[in-house]
C-alpha cells in the first residue's frame, strides 16, 4: 500500500526514518509531504495514496474527495478535530488517533508554561512559586493526569473535573474530584485545560468562568484555542488585572491581547506541546504500526469514527 506522511509541522528526521522503516519492512511504499505551503498541496498529494499519517493537518471533505484510494487516516497525536469524521465515514475511510503517545510532552510544557508565568516570563521582576498553590485540571485524561502528577511533585494541590471518570478514578489518579466547572475555576490558582474541541466545548471558557478564578490566578491552555471565547477572555482580563493567560495555541486576538495586557498574556508562536523528539517518535511509530496492523489483521482498536 502507498502511505503518505503529510505533516505541515514535520516530525524529526529520526521519527520519519523510524516510520518509514516500519512501513517498508511491512511491504508498504512511503511518500512524504512536509511543510507544504497550501492546503491544495495536500489535496494534490493524496490522489493515489491508500493511507495517510498526519498531525494537525486538515483532512477536509475536499481532501477525502480527492483521495480515491484512501482507506485509513492515522492522526499521530490525540486530538482529531482537524479531521472531518463525517466525511471520512461517508467515504468509508477509517480514522484513528494514537492516544497517550505525546501526552508527556504536552504535560511537561503545561508545567513549563506555569513556571514561566509564575517567574514573570523569565524577567528579573519578583515572581511567585507553584508550591502550595492549587491546580485545577479540566479533563483528567492522558495529559491532564500527567500534569496533575507532575504538579503534585512540585508541591501543588491538585483538583480535577472529568465527567467521564468516577470520583474514585480521579482520587486514584492523585487528585481531589470537583463536580462542576464553576467550582473548578473558583478554586484554582492555576487552571490547566485539557478538553478536546467539540461542538459542546468550543467557546465554552469565557468571561463567566474566567472571572470566577481566585485573585492572581493563571489560566493555562495547552488544548485548543477554539475552546476559549476570546471576547470573554479579553473582557475578563480587562476587568481583572490580577489574572494571567498562557497558551500553546495562539489566540486569533493575540496581538490585541498583548498590546493591552503585556506580560500577563503569552502564547507560543506555533503549537509546540507535542514537538519533542520523544513524542515525535512515540506518536509517529505508533501511527505506522497501527497502519500495518490494520492492513495485516483489520485491527481498528483506535478508530475514532466508529
Ligand atoms: C494532539 O492533539 O496530539 C496535540 O495537539 C499535538 O498536535 P501536533 O501533532 O500538531 O503537534
């Protein structure tokens, strides 16, 4: 089968070599499309491929229409909001993710961003410490749980909200369960967001929630920019000069935010949570193995458009 690795933000060279090695040893042919300037390049590149490995690359209905031979798309990573699942299902294309493979990288970045903001963006101004502060984790899945566990080691007190987990499961993961999003925001000096971008979560974090946060709190977003109501964030930061926002997913209104709020706001220029050598390798190789396994045995364990 012909497998295309299409990555606007490429994997490390070592990860690409590892992916190719697995696929070729299993009898597949591999082609790559990296740092492509326009979406039409992806549309053109999928014309004759049977399988596709992507990161945050956009697999739209147009891509799926153009990919006449496509059978499987593996998103090497966790979030699959970049894939039109309905269109994929309509085209009988299986979509998978590689859950957990890049979680540690994202969790480490979340902690790094907290320290960066606590220490005044590494300027000589007097900062503060994480120890003794309360961290709220919104969604206690693969990433959230790692953030909680690492933050605990720094002396933070962890609470978490996750509608898909029981209180016992949250406690077993090292956090105190919280039962409403309002309570979570109201009790968190640091709030780390780990919810996916879904119709129900898009713009779900806005003025009302953000202004519930205690004095001096920091909101940390290593999830998706879409879950923030950016007008609400702007209003909350205007009204509450004590609050800070740090994110790995640059908001659309970032220029206006930094102009108004300076060092109270920080965004990485390009999403970098999963951009480590280890995460590239873990997620990339997992994607390659899942494709080989699917073609060899029909295994659809990680399918997300069932
Ligand atoms: C994910 O959903 O796995 C992360 O957001 C990583 O995305 P990336 O592969 O584009 O860095």
